[in-house]
C-alpha cells in the first residue's frame, strides 16, 4: 500500500514537475518575446522622438502620448510575466521542499549541488554525488533535454536553500548540465563498480 502511494506520489510529482517546467518555459518564452518587443518599441520610440523634434507642437504631443501608452503597455506585460514566472518558481520550490523532506536521494543531490557551489576548491562532483544527481534527473526527465531542465530546477532550488553568487550559480549549472549530458556516466559506473 505504501509503495503504491509512493509510486502515485512520484508519478504525480513527475507529472506536475513536467507541467510546471513546461509552464515555466512558456512563461520565459513569453517574457523573452515581450523583451524583444520592448526592444523594438524602444527603437521605435527613439525614431519617433527624432520625428517629434522636426514636427509641430501638436503633433509632438500626440506622438509622445502614443509612446507613453506603448511603454506603459510593455511595462505592464513585463510585470505580468515576471509575476507568472515568480509563481512558477514558488510552486517548483514547494514541490522541491516536499521531495527534499521525502526522498533521501533528492536531498543528497541538493546537498551535493550546494557543496559544489559553496566549496572554494571543488571543481567536479564525486562519483556518489554525480550518481545521486543523475538518479533524480532520470526519475523526473526521460530525455537529456528534460534532464537538463530538472538540473536547472535542482540548481535553482539549491540556491534557494543556500544562496550563492551568480558566478557560482553559473558554474554549478554548467557542471550539473554535464551530468545530464552524460559526461559523468563513466564516473558513476566506476563508483557503482560496473
């Protein structure tokens, strides 16, 4: 009974994690699209401002109002997308909190990532650390791409638990990405005695 419940929870968590990861990716794509649109609007604004200088006062006011509305709309869209992204992160952190308490392998994977990020002289994961991280990635992601997304989630959660700077975060993301891409598979197999 406990095993069925654990499998059901794991399946549901995996399903929710995948859905939230996809939702996060969608929100990020929408945010990126809004940023591109914002850049285009800024270029357009600069062009309009040059024209304003050459035109009459009445026309200048009309164009300025249009730019203000476009900028306000852009800012509103960016704020909305940032709010949705924050909500997605909060939900992913709640799921990670549950897994951190419920799964020994998940906890060890997070601790390995925190140790890697915060240890001054650590440049690679140990065999057991890589095996734990890879195990969690395989549990929640079937493809390398999904495993990399799980790795990003793990790194973000580790940073949530134990804040570290952006350079450490980037290095940790790269190393966890190497685990997802199989660059640690030989170490994992050696650690398991295969």
